[in-house]
């Protein structure tokens, strides 16, 4: 159960371990059959979604998450997703769609709050 040769060098060991572990938890232990493009998609998805994990941990680390803090954190998430867009403008269509949907959702949910 190993990623294709060169994957660790291209993506970094922690990301590969995270992807392989998640796939194993989902019951997919045949990771050797993923294409290079599929590994790239998974790696970009981990990169884009990592900020959501960080923010979730930040919010749950406190007993009372303030409304003003959620506004700041939503801005941080939007900035990180936008930075990924700028750093990887030619990412696969799946990743561009993921980024677009995440940004639209954040703006829809938190946009009005930021303008007040």
C-alpha cells in the first residue's frame, strides 16, 4: 500500500501519510492504482482544506467562540483559499471548482457580517 514512486518527493511525507490513512479509514487500501493526476488532486484538496481544520481546532479550543472571531477566521480562510488560487492557477478542474464553491459558501455565510 504505497503511493506511486516519486509521490513522496513531490508532495511530502506528511501529506502522503494523511491521504493514505484517510483512504484506509474509508476502506480503500488499493492506493497503488491512483494516477498521478489523482494524487495531485488529493494533495491540492488537502492543502485547500487544511485551513478549515486549523480554524475548527481554534474555535473548539475555546469555550466561547466570539462572533467577531468567526468574522476574522472566515477572512483568514478566504485569504488562504485565494492564495492557493494565486499559487496554483493551473490546478485541475476539480480543485478550481472546490476553491470556487468554498469561497462562494464563505461569502454567502459570512459576507453580510463583514460589511456590518
